[in-house]
C-alpha cells in the first residue's frame, strides 16, 4: 500500500497475480474504490448510480461532492477518492518509450529536462502520468492531453506545474509510476 | 489497409485478429491505453509517411477512423 502525503486524498493500491487480463484489472481497481468508499463511510445506498460526465469522467449521482479516479496497468491497480475537489490518477509501468510520442506530448522545457535526465524512462512516464492525471481530473478524454497545455518542471526533484491551482503528487511502486492530481474547489 | 491496422493494434492488445473490424472502438472496445495509442499512431505515421496532427488524432474513435485518416493524408 502506498501513501499520498496530502490528507485530502485517500489512495489504495494493489498488485494482482501476473498476467491478469484487462477485465480482472478493471475489477481490481473498482474493488479498491469500493473498499475506500466503505472505509470513509460512504454507504452504497446513498451513492446513487454510477454515471458519466459529458467527456466520460465517472461520478456517483447521489454524491456530487465525491470525486474518484481509478487506474490500472499490467498487474497494478489503484483507486483514489477526495471530497475536496476533482481528482485524477494515472499509472504506467516504467519501460522504454517512443521518442515520437515524447515529442508529440511534451513541451520544449519537458523535452530538455528529459534529454539531461539520468533516468529518462522513469522521468518520461512521470511526466506522462502527471499529464494524464491532470486530464482525468479535468474530466476530458485521455487523448485531450495536448489541449490541456499544462507544463511540468521536475528539476530539483519537485513537481512544479503551470496549472497553479492544481495539486500534484507522484510515487514509485517498484516498476510503476503513479501520479495524482487534485483540482481543489 | 484493415489488415495493416489490425497488425499494428495486435502489437498492443490481446484480442482475436478477426474480431477487429472498422467499427471497433480503439479505446472503448480494445481497452488500449492512451500511451500505446499515441505510440501506435506514431508507428503508422512512419509506415505511411504521413503526419496526423493532434486535432485529427483526437477525432479518432474507431479503426475505420484510422483508415479514413490515413487515406485522406495519403491523398493530400
């Protein structure tokens, strides 16, 4: 279990047996979400139905102040909830990456940081998941990332973002990088 | 063209080749994640010598959309 320092966010993670297919990963993430909701005193009867905003972000009709996000990749699952703003989380396994994809989604500052990085794979997927978490918090489609326009500066080991009001945090879970974005109310 | 896109997709998702049709939704039906999708599009761009701008990338939902986009770029 990995902890997020910010008390406004409750996070749960787990590892599934190796080779778990998409359906099992998806179920794993929603099981974590249900556990968090139960732990925080949300009763399933009061949550209402699971619905989606215009651009796909899921929400419970009976709990408009509750924001949640789930992610899964390979055998890793995570879920997070908050009642303090809009939440987005994203995880990716650290591996070799496509330069063409980096050029498509990263800003000049981010590309320059990556060129000088001693751990470019980890830094690339940190940047990628940060952007995805922001996109998911906004409620847009995952592929709307370039339109989000947020630029990250990871120099000095700290996350600085051009989106001033947003809170970001990252953690490494073995070979997985997990990013969290909260857009406070 | 459909077979080429099928092969590209099968590098990233585990489904039966024949189950991929022009109506298949790439993110919704194949559960492809956005990094893999962007990377696959980059490979398609290189293979066909085309460039798909972000605004057009965001409009792609189905396999048929990818084929339509490639054909339109190759005719430009």
